């Protein structure tokens, strides 16, 4: 006689642990998405300011801006994020800000971007308030703010769906 395996449905504590681990994974994936979006935005801003700085005489990289170069520059920016501690501080902020504090996360990340980019430029030997650096810093902070605002919306929608499913289930 064939016995059919009945799928085990987690209840109580197990279901809560599964929900918690899926929430952590979702926050982590969204954090990675916002970091990559911020680095790509900073890369685009860097290329645009380089183009403007040359006064349209010679485009950056002599009109040879390929996707590979954009990806390479984005990876360099991600390494800068890692070296200055930006990755660690934004990860801590993402997981420590809960509930109503979560809405301030984009502002915190923009501030962290300004602090860590200042650290980077000072370590690179520049003064802390050089005009060309400030333009990159403020524009990069705006790109960071936009990407974190968008990912915050994703998290709030996911939380709304979770609450709705808990109420109906």
C-alpha cells in the first residue's frame, strides 16, 4: 500500500522563525540593491561631472564609454564604500531602524554618504571642502537618497502584504 507524505505545515514558533528569516533575507537583498543603485548613480554622476569639467572639448575616456567601463567604475565605487566603512554603517542602519524610524533611513544614508565620501577624499589627499569634491558628494548623496527612498517603499509594501496575510491567515 502506498502512503502519501503529508507536507508539514509549520505552526506557532516555527512559522514565526520562518517569517523572521525571510524578512531578514528580504532586507538584506534590498540593502544590496540600494547599495548597487547608489554606486551606479555615483558612477553616472562622476562621468557627467567629468564631461562637464572638460567643457565638451574631450569627452571622458575619449568617447569610449562602454558598459564594461561603467561596471568597472561602479565596482571601484563599491570598493570605496567598503574601504571607508559606508557598507558597514548602512547595513547597521538598515537593520537597526525599525518601525516608524524606518522612514528616516534615506536621510541617514544620505548623511552617511556625505561623511564617508569626505573621509575618502581626505584620505586621498584632498582638502575636506574642495568645490569639485563637494559637487560629487552632494550629487552622490542625492543619488543615495533616491535609491534608499525607493527601497524603503519596497520594504513598506512588503510589510503591508505580510500584515494583511497575517490578518487573513
